[in-house]
């Protein structure tokens, strides 16, 4: 039984080491790709969730001048940049929301109201009477 467990344990250990190195290489490649995109004019997000546009990069000091709003410029370390915000040129398709229209007998609405939307009852949808 012990002779069977040793090769299995070695195989599992080899798989773990393989995936560790593969994951590290993938992370390095992704980081290098992102660093290529970190150039002046790129819109980025920092680790703290601050969005801004890169004005300039000081390679020697590893400092980035980041404009968060017109006239507001922050100086941050280059490693604080978490990701480059990609421009999505694809148009966003709006979902067709049901419209609130009365059906033929004017008794009920066709479609569902949006969450939080108030719907005024019609005469046909009389409010329940309070019987005291």
C-alpha cells in the first residue's frame, strides 16, 4: 500500500508545481501587456478605485501624474495603477422594457412596471374599500 502512495503523491506534487509556474508566467505576461498600455493619454483605474487620465510618467521616480477631473492632478506611484480602462465602441443595446398601456377592456395594464415605478390605479382597478 505504501509503495502505491509514493508515486501518487509525487505525481500530485509535480502537477501542483507545474500549475504554480504556469500561473506565474501568465500573471507576468498579463502585467507586461498592461504596462505597455500605461502611456500618457490612457484612462486608468487605481487600486483605490480612482479613475483618471495619465498626463505624464516619470520612469526614474516611478511616478505618474493622473488627472482625475479637469484641474485636479494627483501624483501616484506607477504600481498603484490597477488596470487600463478600455474604450468600448460597441453600442449598448437597451433592453426593451414593457410599456404601461391599458388593454382592450381598460381593466389591467399590459406589461410589468419597472422596479420602484409608481402605477396609478384606473377606475376599473378600484381601490379596496375599508369596511369598518
